[in-house]
């Protein structure tokens, strides 16, 4: 099973700052990686798929990069509504081997 | 509009059986896979498995194989997740999920649509 390790576990930033979240895979997943955002009491929503493609309706301040084993989600200028938990997910092992990272909590400093 | 509407919260005792549901609407139910994702209290997301409702082919993540059963009734556009004997460790929120709107595109293997979640509490 492919293990995804996200860092940092918690990121404390202020609105307007740039956020950089990392996801590392235990083996190559090519570009088959997505990022999701989850706010308290809500279901997650898809932000980025195939490493760098924004999902429908996702603001341009969200961007993804990487391939192989190292991936990054960047939020260029944080808005108050961006403070949430972010998960990466790989589909290289589709369908039974799909896995999620453990999450990064982005909190207001 | 694609909607996945899940059944309501459940409180059960250890050893009891349970079947929760997820009804899809706003799309052709048999065209898209339906999956289940577990989120234990205060924890992250865990992929459980999927079903292709058109032929009921199921694929389980190995750690969930034999622990749960995923099924579907295409006549009522509903998918199910069931347990034969619940444990306290099954306490979690369970989300039903669906892929992207272009079923043949590779990106369809990501979760584009989520149900509202069903909270299952198992306690004696």
C-alpha cells in the first residue's frame, strides 16, 4: 500500500500570507494525486486533481505541483475561509489501493 | 445537480448488524462508481472501497475486505454499506462518494461528489 505523508501536521499563518503544504508518497504515484479541503462539520471538497489541475469552481489562488513522490499545494494569499484541514490522495492504486494522507491543519495565527 | 443523500445517524451496540444507504440523483446511477470513505472521530480520511452499480462489481481496500459489504440496488439508485457484527472501533462518520462527471476520463477516479455523511456510533 502506498503511504502518503503530509507535512507539516499544523501550519499557523495569517490571512494574506502564502501557504505551502507538502505531501510525500512512499513510492511513485506519477501525477495521480489530488488535494481536498475539509472544514469542520462538512464533507471534504476536491481542490486539485492530477497534481496540478484545479477542480471546477476552485479559485486561482490554489495551485498544485509535483510528480513522482513529492507534491505541493500552494495557496498564494490566504483568505479567512481557507483555514481548514487539507488532505492529499493518490489514485495510483485505483481502485482498491487508493490512500489519503493524514492531513495538514491550516490554522489562523 | 448531482446529489448523494445518505441515511441518518445510527446508534448501535457491539455485535449488532447495520446497513446504511446512499441514494444518488441527478445523474445516471449505473454510469458512475460509488465509493465509501471512513472518518473516525478527530481523524483523517480512509478509503474503504467502491462498487460499479451497473454490474455490482466491488473493489475493497485490503484492510476493509471481509469487514464490511458494499452493495447497490440500481432500481432505486441506492448504494449500501453494511456490517454483520459491529465493533466499537466502527464508530465513525461514513461518506459515500462519486467520481467526476466524465466517467471515461482518468480524473473520474477522484472524488468529485460527497454525500453529507452518516454518523455511526457503536457503544454498549
